[in-house]
């Protein structure tokens, strides 16, 4: 299926394509293709490059430092970025807390936080999940008790992505333990990560990588001015943010690029397989992935351009997109066979000489497939999304 773009859209695409030519440093592009967790240095350097062109927050309104482009142009821009293997920009500031601050924050908070999110000088992390409070976020136990002009924060977060990079965290905490979160028990706070009462401990995931952490709070004092919006409305702000997270997590432009690379890999591997690969099966699996991706792209475009048509659409997109990523990674590992078992850690993948030995796609592939097990868990597990669809869409 081919999408037809207008002449104006095509002109826009070509202007972006020209401007992006040679912009991504080759080693960064290789690490992106290999699916390495981005280093802080890469994230910062790429954010700066994008910021200098006014593109760090392409999807934001102009008044806050975005481009003011239409959603379709943002989509085209992201396709062109993916096509040149540009790394993702840091997610938590630009995608999550930034829009929350300019939508619900005070003028002072906008001035204080937005500029450094745009430049990438401040990195953020998201402190929602806690032990036993992931799917059941409403049961979270971290407390923020008001003492004068401060909240005193005690508790623990878990699975906090990039907490070890982050300068600041946005988090949910109980400011009222007498009422449930949905009825005013939770608030949304922002805090610096260098407070002495904060301890960050790494969690090494199944791919042997370090991207997630545990974060402990012991009497962390947060000024009351660091609250977003009103005390007690944390649940509403979290819902706003999680809805955005599930749609942006569809990552259609990146999935399209991954499919191009997967097809190239399949051609090479089938050519060299001497009959050890079942060619019909490989072609069938690629066709299925392509059909699902086409459908996903149409659904995402309908959503971003036409506005939401279904209360549960963000959940449906999250399910399809996350499973697609897993299917692509599984096929890639099946294609390279036993070579996929060789383990390369992130430090290996940062070495440029490694790219020269096996085909570039081999190192890191198995680790990537293992890490992508997490896509059906984070941003709300797929079982939870199915529950939301059953309830909101079908009233079950
Ligand atoms: C790589 C990674 C990065 C993450 N990054 C962050 C982050 O930056 N910040 C953050 O706050 N959190 C983060 N998370 C946490 C993530 O949001 C939670 O792991 C997720 O919401 C699931 O919660 P849980 O781990 O407590 O599992 P549980 O809620 O205990 O679920 C365990 C299993 O039970 C199933 N289940 C639970 N309840 C139901 C139900 N009602 N119906 C059907 N099935 C159910 C789940 O689907 C899952 O399969 C991250 C997680 C991972 C793996």
C-alpha cells in the first residue's frame, strides 16, 4: 500500500532530506542501526545538533520552541530522521514532561524548565512504577508529606529508565493517603536527582545492558513550587502523559527503517544459506510484518492527523507496535542462526573496529532481541492494554 502525499508535502520531505544529509555522525548512525542503548554523550550531542537547527522539539508548538509543523509534516520529518539512522532524542523531557509543563505548568515553571529540555542540557527520568505498583499504579506508596513550603518525600521507584543519566525526575507521590489516587490522593512533583536523600541503583537487564534503575528516596525535601498543576490531581496528569506515551511508542518511522534493514539482511542471509533457511517461511514472515506495519501506519496517521476516533486507540496502537518490534527482532535472530548467540556488550558496540568484522547487523542483535521482550511490558503491559480496550471500547 502506498500513501499519496501532496506536492507540498513532497517538497517538504525533500527539503528535510537535503538538510539531513551527512548530519548524523557515522558511528552514531551505526550504533542506532545496531539498537544500542544510547549513551548520554550521544544523546546530548544529537540533541544539540537538532536544537541548533530548531528541530529538537519538532512536534511542539512554536511558542514553546517547537516548529509548529502540522502532524503530517512531523511524521514526514521523523521518517526522514529514521531513514538516516538518527538516534532517538531523549524521551522523557521532550516527549513526556515538556508537553505536561507547557500545558499545565506555571509561567515560572515554563521559563525554568523548557529551555534546558530543548537544548538537552537537562535530562529527565520518569518515576512512576514502584515494586508491586506497575500495572496497578494506583497502589503506589511513595509519600510526599507537606512541611511548610516543602514536601518530604520517602519511598522507592523501580525500572526508572535513564535515572543514572538524569538531572531531574518527574514523579508521582501520595500527598494524601486518606483518599484514593483517582480521588485526589496523588500529586505530580519534579525534583533534582542530586539531592543527598536520593540513591540510584542499577538494574542489569536480560541483555546485560544498563538502562533501568531502582531509585530510593529518604527524606528528600521538594519545594512546593515544584508541583505540576494542582495538589491532588497527579492522577489526571499521569493519564495525559501515558496517553501521549502509548501513541509515540508506536515508532512507525523507525519500524519502517528496521523493515528495510531486515529485508536487506534477509536477502544476504538467504543468498548465503545454502538451503539451511526455509526461504518460504522467511518471505511469509516478512510479508506479515509488512502488512501489519502498513496497517499500523494508517492507524497512527489517522490518529495524529484526524484526532482520536476511539477511546482505546492508544492502547491498540501500543499492542500492535510493540509486538511488531518483537517479531522483527525474532526474525532477525532466526536469520543469523548461531552467530546470534555471540554476546557483544555495549562497550564492544561503541568500538568502531567491530563494524568491520562480521556483517554490521550481527553484533548486538541477540541482545537487542532480548531487550525488546520489554516492549510488551513497559508503557503499560499489553495485557493491561487489552483490558482497557475491553472496557473502554466494548464496555465489557
Ligand atoms: C525496560 C523497562 C523500562 C521501564 N521504564 C520505566 C520508567 O522509566 N519509569 C517508570 O515509571 N516505569 C518504567 N517501567 C515499568 C513498567 O511501566 C512496568 O514494568 C509495567 O507497567 C508493568 O508493571 P510491573 O512490572 O509492576 O508488573 P506487574 O504489574 O506485576 O505485572 C506482571 C504481569 O501480570 C500482568 N497483569 C498485571 N495486572 C493484570 C491485569 N489486571 N490483567 C491482566 N494481566 C495483568 C502483566 O501484564 C504482567 O504480564 C519500565 C519497565 C521496563 C521493563
